[in-house]
């Protein structure tokens, strides 16, 4: 029997998930969530963002958190989001080894998110990538609102291709095509990924999906079929950009893992471990969490526990 093909998942819950929550879980709460994700088998986590604390107060502890995560989980690929050179400087000072720049594919989304126009945001992203490489850091480049923009409607594919090619030319290790508001459909994902393969080598492409319209897992499957093997997801489906109206949570890590494993791919991630992380996040954020499969997954866990108890009795 041939070995299962691996897919790579980055959990973005501590950054994308927690940047928009009313309840502050504190640095200790974030560390515990990250610890549970590592225990579940995640090897790559986006832990925080070095942005203006006025823009996103939930990420004000970025330096302390990033330093603690690097010290405690040496084998983990710890990514941090930086919107500009100042963010890179702060991240580097905190010992970060991997950064992500965020370029939106429309004029208005860049202005709302990082207070720059599209041209300036592109140049700043390129400068930040070059500076990060010079420091020896691994780099990710988000191309956000790559399907639809909450302000400008459908994003022209040509723009997504042009900006992805620019990020590739700027030597980003990974180019993350983001459905920021979760409006994409599997047909669109299939078509856009086929076009993107023409400008960025497939092994450098990742997708970052949100589940606003219930199509997150179907979109992930479309990306898989198109050859993509790198995915962002958020445990419990926590997430949503505070500057993109209407954005719901990311595709849930547990849904993505279940789908991929059931379809013959290996993720290296334990569903039981993810459920422990969802339970913790639920308690910390004081609201029900979990992806589409959460009820079934919990029922399976309860059943397994009962079976084990019976066997032991
Ligand atoms: N981290 C912390 N502070 C920063 C910073 C960073 N990366 N970049 C700029 N600042 C500070 C400046 O030092 C300045 O501080 P001061 O008022 O004490 O002098 C202040 O922010 C304004 O600087 P300026 O360069 O004029 O920035 P801005 O007001 O145009 O804001 C961003 C630009 C990018 C800093 C801000 O829009 C931001 O942080 N956006 C984050 C968006 C986000 O996280 N979105 C969700 C994830 S995609
Ligand atoms: Zn997102």
C-alpha cells in the first residue's frame, strides 16, 4: 500500500481567531491554547500580529507572547503577522523566525486594513519581505480578499495573479491566497487555483479559507484537487478580520483534518487533541465554538470514552 500523501496545516486561531474577540484571554490563555495545539500535532501556528495596539488591542502582548512561544516550543514553526517594517523590527526583536505580510488585492481593503493604498501596500510588502529575508527569516505573503472584497465586490482575477506574481518575485516562501470574507465557492477556487499555478509554483501556494457561507471544507477540497497542499485553518472555527465587515470564522481545523484524513491524506494532527483545544477555547471565550462536524466529533469521543471504560471495567 502506498504511503498517504501529507498536507500541511497552519493553525491561525491565536492570531486570526483572537484578534476579533470581545473577551481577552490574556497571554496565559493564548499560551495554553498554543500548547494544546502543539499537543494535538500542529507543527505550524500563526501566534500573533505585530500591528498597532490602537488598531487591534487584542494583539498588544505580541512581543511577550512570541518570545515565550519560541522559548517553549523550539520545534514549532511560529509565524507572526507584520503589516510594515516597524512590525518586522518588533517581531525580530522578539526573536520571531517567520513573518507574514498582508497585502489585500483591492485599494479600499488596504486602506481599511493598514491605511495604505494598493500601490503603497504592495511596495511596503516587498520591502518587508526583502528585509525579513536579509534577517534570515522564513516568509509568508497573504494576498487577502482574493475572491471578493467587502467594499469593491468581486476581485478581478488579473489583480490576484499580478499581486501573487509580485509576492513570488519578492521571494515569499509561501503565498497565501485568502478568502477573507468567506464568499468563495468550490468552482471559483478551482478556477483561481488553476490560474495561480501559472504564476506561482504550486508547492508555494497556500489557501486561507473562511466558512461564512458553509463552503469552507468544499473549498478546501477544490484546492486539494487543484494540487494545493498547504492550508490555514483555525481550531474551533474562531476568526474573522475586524476590518472586513461580514467575515465569519476560518474553516475549522477539526473539519479540515477530518475531511483530509477521510479522503486519504495525512495531517499528523489528532482530532481528540483538537477537541481538547476547542473545549479550552470555548471556556476561555465563554461561547460555543466548533466547526460543522463538532457535534458528531464530540459524540464519537464520548462513545470512545464509554467503550474504553467498559473494556477496563
Ligand atoms: N506595530 C506597532 N505600532 C505601529 C506599527 C506596528 N507594526 N506600525 C506603526 N505603528 C505606530 C506608529 O509608531 C505610530 O505610533 P504613535 O502614534 O505612537 O507615533 C502609529 O502606529 C501610527 O503610525 P502610522 O505609520 O501613521 O500608521 P497608521 O496609523 O497609518 O496605521 C498600521 C498603519 C498598519 C500600523 C495599522 O493600520 C495597523 O496596525 N493595522 C493592522 C490591521 C490588522 O491587524 N488587520 C487584521 C489582520 S489582516
Ligand atoms: Zn482570515
